[in-house]
């Protein structure tokens, strides 16, 4: 009996005892075994890879079954490990995917066509009835033209029903829709400010008569409310005007400051005067022209203001 045959027979008879002894020794000398395995793998790398390939080719079914059983038993652990690995190496993985797609474009296109035929299959267009392969871009209609035609016909037939549905949906989700619209508008408006103003001017010039007619109808229906709002707005602007220009100041000739609300604007040079400040409406008092006109004036009490004008007329 050869030495190899003797060792095989001895191992088969005492298999359990030998395996238990080896496990104990490996647990006691974990660090040493890891280092030894690494060294052995680096020395015999090509040989080990060839052996694994040959074993896989010979026992493909066994390997696949074993992999499936392991994945089913350790499903949660595998998913957690994959997530952690992706988060750590996200940039490298995405770059490798891009490089691989750039090299294998034809292969990717062939795979997508096979997937469309296998999963999505052939369907008939809802509008024209042509047989075509359904895709994510065209799941129901064969092209954008068919979709637009169907949309126009269907909308004209069911216009009232759709308007009612849109109104109900808007009432239910008004806050969320307005918040989305405001966020989008904040980003879009500063980038396209000039184009929006030009388009608004064109629309106003085309529909000026309709706009005026609607404005008149609305004003007649809500006359009392609009007048009260106008009064409140004008009172608000007067208060702002007083706080900004008059309160805390006095007459520049006599120094009177008991009631600064009564102080009046007097132009230093009448030739530079463009308009009277007191005759302006509430909306025009916020314009830059108004501020430029105020700089040409001084504040005077009613008596001093009247005396100045009287002396000026007398001199003439």
C-alpha cells in the first residue's frame, strides 16, 4: 500500500475528528492563517485561478445551486453590504459604468432591443392601430403625432368633464401646486426676465380690448370692495410718505416742528419744477421720478410757505 492510499483511508475513517482539530487550531491562530493564505495566494495565483475555472466549467449546476442557496440564506446581509459598498465607492462605480457603456454601445443597444421584444412585446397603437414594439417613451401610442391627434379629439369631446376634474384636483392640492410653481418661477424668472416682459407686452397689445372689458365687469361686480382696498392702500402710502420725509423734521425758515405732518414742499428753483408733489396719486409716490423731485424741494410750514409766495408775487 502506498503512502498516499494509506493517508486517504486514514482521513476517510477519522474525517470528523481531523476536521474538528483543524477548526480549533484555525480559531486559535486566526492572524497567522490569514497571513499564510495571502502569501500562498500571491505565490500560486495563476494556478489557483485555473483550478477554479476548471472546477466551475465541470460543475456549473452545483456552483449555481450553491450560490442561490447562499443568497437566499444571507439575503439581508448581502443587500446591506452592497449598499455600504456602493456609498463608499460611488464615484468609481459610476465612472466604470460610463467607460464600459462607451466601449460596448452596440452590445447595450442589442440588449435593449431584446428586452423590448421579450418584456414589452408587440402592441397595437390606440389611435391608428399599427403594430409596434412598446417602449418607455411610447407605451400606448406609436408616435408623438398619434398622441397629439388623440389628445385634441378626446379633449374636444370631453372638455367639460376634464375641466371639472381639473378644478376638483386643484382645490384638493392647491397648496402643494402653488409651492411647486413658486419654486420653479424663482429659478426661471431671473434667467428669462427680458423674454417674459416682451411676451407679456405682446399678449397685452393683442388682447387689450378683452382685458379692459373683463376689468370693467369685475370692477362693477366688486365695486365696494375695490374702493375700500384703494382707500386702505392710499392711506398706507401716505403714512409711509410721512414717516420717510416729514416726521422728525422742522420748517427750514422758522424751525416750527409741533405738527410735521402739515409741512409743505417748496421748490428752490421754479424753472426746475416738473410737477406739484401734492397732486400725485398714491401709486406714483413710489416712483424714482418722485424722489428726484423731492430732492429739489425744502420743507416749510404753511405760514412761511404762503409768505414766500406772497413776497414773490409782490416783487413781480
